[in-house]
């Protein structure tokens, strides 16, 4: 005989010892289930009802391991059920679950209700099948359905169960498996936040509402939207709320680029509720550069003048057309004994004043007009001879004193030193002034 058969016959034996029918109608409720007489019940050796099957197939089951704070019965002999099956729910006992629609055709003991209908089967294998509800520790009984419930703004995932608190009594309780506060729940954005190139929707959680077991957080939603051909209103998540950013797509993202020496512009607009590239437009062509000359404005040495030649090749950059100037020099010899002076001027030297314009023997400085100088001695005859006739009786070698010598012999316009001279029969006066 296998173990399950042994357990079955032991169970039937215990039932035979303890079985009795109560004729007193003492209905009781536990965990929302009303257990009605007439019923089939099993008492322990202390007379306590530990197993009851009522007229509807509802089962009340009280075992040592299923009663909280019932240490006083720990020493009593109790029986164990291998499996429990209920048609109206999934039951949890020994971690085995099943739902039934009809009683199976198993060997065992059938319990009939007052009309003679089979409501419960205690199988040969120690399993119990019933059409009613099961009331035992941690069964669903008639407790609320597991699911989401509201507690203010809190949404709680509750696991309801029957807690057998005392004999023939039990309360529905629940464990909170998970909870969240809808009012402080972080908002979400389908485009990940501030994303101007992707259309998104912000979900902002507000409150907890809804029917028991199916409660949910209410939400407001905000979807990105174009407010003009180039303007976008971007919604984004911000903690448990949301934010708004208004942007001009064209001003924010349009930019210049170069292609083939031409300057172009990328244009952006707002399309399908997101910033998007729209087109390229031509701006300008960057022309070849020009060459400029500074003019002969410097000397490279004493005989050569110089000018700066600047070449300005044109180039393209996103900021616009620009030039990169390069410089070099050109040189020109003044030639012909000329000098380069000042700001690149060729100078032909010409010494002045001329020696012929300076009295002979006089030292002076000559200048060539090109910044050079030298010493020189004059060669000019600067002497003047003054003479007159009709000296009359002027004695030879008489020196004029500046006054008349005689009525017809005087020194006219000359200083002293004129001498009376004779030449043949003529007499005259003469003086040389240098």
C-alpha cells in the first residue's frame, strides 16, 4: 500500500471517529464566507470544529499550521490534507493549485448536500474537491480580489487572504506587494526629455483612481507641437512634473557650409511637431583674391627702393568668405648714381651752393639734396675796382680818405684806399675792393 493510500485510510478512520451531524443551526461567517448548516464537520479531541463542509460545499478548515497564536492546540493530533481544489477560486495549500468545474471520478468519499447532490469529494489520495469556497489560513475565501487599490494618492498592489484569527472566525487581510504615490511618481517622456528633433509625449501622473483591484494613476499628457512653420513647443519630464521649452528651429540650428568654393546655408523648420532639416540655400561665391601694391615706400639700401605686394586669395568658411593675405617685396634700383632716401624716393645728388658762387678762399659746406654734405672752398672773384678820371692835381699815390682831394678829384663811393693813378698823360683814381 503506497503512502497516499495509507494517508487516505487514516483520514477516513479519523473522520469515522470524529464524524457527527449537528442539528443546531449555528451559521458563522469567516473571511466573507457564510458557513451554513446543515453541514458535515469533524471535531478534534477537544471538541473544536476543525473541518466543516456546509450545504453549499463551502469548506472551513482549521489546522495547527494554519492558526495564528493557537499554540494551545500544538499537542493535539491533527490530520493533513494533500490537496484542496475549489471550483470558484484558485486555492493555495501545499503549493498545489487547480480549478474544477465538476467533481472528478475518483475513488473516495462524496459528501452530499440536503438535496442529495454531490458537493464535495474526499478522494482516496487524500485530496478534497468541492464546489464551494475554502476558508482556511491564507485562502482567498470571499476576500477582495487581489490587485491594485487606492489609498489616497497611493496605488497599492494588494494580496488579499484569509487570516484565521480564532476558532470559526477569520478576517480578510492583505499584504502590500508594491506601492507608489501617483502624486510624486516621476513623469515620463517618450522622447527621453528635451529632444527637439523627436516628437514626444510627456505623461504626468496626478492621482490614484479607479475600481478596486483595477486602480490606476490618473495622468495628464502633453505632446510636442509646432506653433509655427519654424517654432516648436517642446514638453519634457521634470521630476514628478513637466517643463516647456519654446524654440525657433531655424534660428537655433540653421548654419552655413562650404561646397565648391560657394557658401551655402542649411535651413531648418518645424515639421511633424519636431525640428527638422528643410533645405539648402545658396549664399554667395567666394571669388579669387586680388593683388595690391603699397607703392615705393621704403628703401632696402642706399640705392634701391622697395614696395610691398599683398596677394589676397579668397576662401570659404561657415562664417563666410574670407581672405588669407600673403606679402612679398619688389625692388627697384634708383640707377644713374641716384640715392634712395626717405620713403623710397630716388634722389639725384646736386651739390650746392656751387664753389663758383662763394668768394674765393672762403670755406663752406655743400649739400647734395639727398642727405649728404661736404666741405668746400669758394672760387668766385669777389673784388670790385672803382676808378675815376680827372684827378687833376692829385698827387701820385695819394690815398683817398673819402673826402674830395680837389675840385675835380675825389673818391666817389669808395672807401679810403683809392689811389691816384696815372696812365700816360691821364690821371685817374682807382681802388679794388674784395
